[in-house]
């Protein structure tokens, strides 16, 4: 096994916003872990016009002291030879399936990278570095037979390593000392499940420890306590136990990604404590599909003594407390769409398209640091004459009429907002007919101080 001492880095000064990686990077299924002063994001990798995931993994990391500076450590494991020009060869000897949903733990001097594939198999590779590359991949077995399923997670607790996986039923077993075989005597068929225990478990189990409590974060089919959404697991819920083997009681919801795209279908992520602040990592789809999913993050409040996590809403701010109103605010940083509009990628741009009468887009939250008279600037491509209402915290503060669609790329109007603070900003589009009205690139605010 060959190891590299230093990664070939690509560093992104991505800023504190959502998604927190550049918009052309699609990383779903994120499992965050902290090793040696850096937070690592282990996730799948979508392609813009692809399906669920691809045949390689990338690892991203940031110093815990600066969560706006993310490093792409390059491809760290591949299941085909198509990425040899990127410096990675096929490293999964038993399969060339799509690579899904990894998680990582450390034992001794090695980091163990657990993953699953689209053919239902699961495996583990290892490295001396948390950023890989990960090599010597083998299948996960129990009782001499390969296990089947998806979405592995692993928790180290008092020197023991617990492994969960599954869809519909969350299985668990303890890893043996070799870290690639499971002890069948410790096997639990269903810590939580889909049908009869009040969990609504679909997939994406992530076993974590909060204080003295064991917590499973998972993708849930519940809309509320009594209604399901038909196998449409957009929610990250959580269940809690005082014992790793259960029983687990569902305690509530952490976040729901409904509204990030008209076709938003699933969710997958986990929680982590970084520098005394808890976060939930999750993803959101784009391009009017279930795919092209980007990594997102929110601050959360966690009661470690009771194992309780407060539900949060999707925001545009990511690791920050609000987006700077005077900087350009990309359409891709939106956190709520209605009416069929969606974010896409075209010719190096990431516009919001298919904006028709009645569509709206929100950014939550935008921070206005001074009392001022403000003007909004809206950049994009007008396709038809229309109007745009501007709302701040749900109240109308201005209107822009798009009339000359052939000469302008930026439209400006004063707004009735002169107090500093954090605001949810919403644009609502209106016109007669059903045609596409606008392609939105970004907004910004220009201030004039009040004398």
C-alpha cells in the first residue's frame, strides 16, 4: 500500500453561505468529521447532468478556525479506470458500480473509509491520512458473507466500533478488530425501521454520540407525526437512546429540504460539533431533478444533557450569521422556491430559470449592517415584460417593472427598507400569460446613508 504525505490541494475561498462549496461542485450525502484541527466532509459526488453519484469520491476539508476556506483533496477512491488522468485508478476490485454515501473513522494510525455501491455491496478502504487516497479496498462481510445494503455509518465509542446501514430497516453490528468484518453476535436487525415503530426510517442512518446519548440521524418519510410523504424522504429526523443497541425513540426533526428545488426528493447528512458550535450538514438538489445535489449546512442548538436537537429552517447563510447585503448575492444561494422555478448550470452561469407568473425565490438571511436608504439591483436576462415585487420579512418594500427586455441586464429600484438588521428577502414575479419571464443571476443592495 502506497501513501502520499501531502495532498494535491485545490483551495476555495468559498465564503460563508449556502451551498458552502462553489456552485459547480455537487457533494451530497455529507458526513462531517473533525480530525487534527480540520473538519472533513466525506460525501458522494454528483455530476450536473448525471444521476445519483458517480464512480469516484472526493474529500473536502477546512480548518476549524476558518470554515470559509475549503480544500478539495482530489479524487480519493474510484470504482472504474475513467479517472486515471486525475491520478486515481480503479480501487474497488469486486465492482464498477456507482459510489455512494461514505463515512470515516480512525483506529490507531489508520483512517477507515466505508462506502457502498449501486450494486448493493459495501466496502472499506484505508489510508494514513484523513484526506486519502484510500486504498486496499475490501468488502464488508458478516459470518463469512458480504453484507448488502446502502448508507454505512460508523461510530467509535470507548474503543468499540459500531456500524449501521440499510434502507427501510437500520441494521447495526460491531466491527471486529480487522475493521472489515462484522460480529454476527452483535447484529441488530432494526434499530429503527420504516413501518411499525414510529420512526418513518427510509435510509441515510448516521450514528453519533451527543453527550451520553446515542443519536441516529436519518432520512425520514414523515411529513408530521401522523402523515407520510410517499417515500419522499426530504426530512432529516433523529432518534435517541441511552444504549447503542436501543431502543431508540424518535425525538423530532432537524431540517427539511423541501423547496430547494421543485423535484427535491431525498436528504442525507449528519451533525457535528466544531469549536463548541453544533452544525447539521445536509444536501439539496437542483436542475429540476432529484440529482445535482449540493452540500449545505446550518447552525443548530443541541441540548447535550437531554440529547435534544432543535429543528432549524433552511437558510442561505451557511456558517455565517447572514449574507452581506452590499455584496453580490447569487441566485444559487437561495433557500426557497415556489412555482416551478429552479437553479441550473449553463455556460459558466448558475441562473434561476423557468421563472413564470407566480414564481418566487427567497434568501434567508441578508444582513443590512447600517441604517440607510437602500436600492436593490437585480441582474439577469429578461425574456418578457413583467413585474418583480420585493419583500422583506414578508412585507412589501418595493416593485421593479421590467419593460425594456432587450437593452438591460441590471434593473434597479429604491426599496422601503432603512433599518439595519437581518432580513428574509423574497422576489415575487408576476405577468400575464404562462411564458418564462426571467433568468435570474444575482441581486445586491446599494446604500445611501441617512443624514
